[in-house]
C-alpha cells in the first residue's frame, strides 16, 4: 500500500506544479527542479500516510480502552476512504 500511495502522491505533486504553471501562463516545465521537489514531497507524504493512519488508530484505541469503550474496526479497502466503526 505504501508504494501505490507514494506513486499517487508523486503524480499529484507533479500535476499540481504543472497546473500552477499553466494558471500563471508559464511553460509547463519552466523549473523542472520544482516538479521534482513537489513530486518527491507529495510522494513521501503519500508513502507515509498509511503508517501515520495506523499509528493514529492505535492511539485512539488505547484511549478508548482506558475509557472502557470498544476499539474501532476498519471497514473499507483504501486509506482515507474506509469507515471506522465500533466493534460490537
């Protein structure tokens, strides 16, 4: 999941940089290093997002256990698109 989300992040980063150049009516690849920088930054964020989400849910479940509540259970295939529900 990390590699796929990283590649999606790279694609989004490069697309955003190209789009901002198009809005300013500049050549699409005016500063290629900015495409690399933004793509790498968004790729890193996309790569780390599943692990950040997993850590967040572990922290939430530990707080819920301290409050005598049931842990959350994930129902959904993708990071950010699934739903979290109480385990019953």
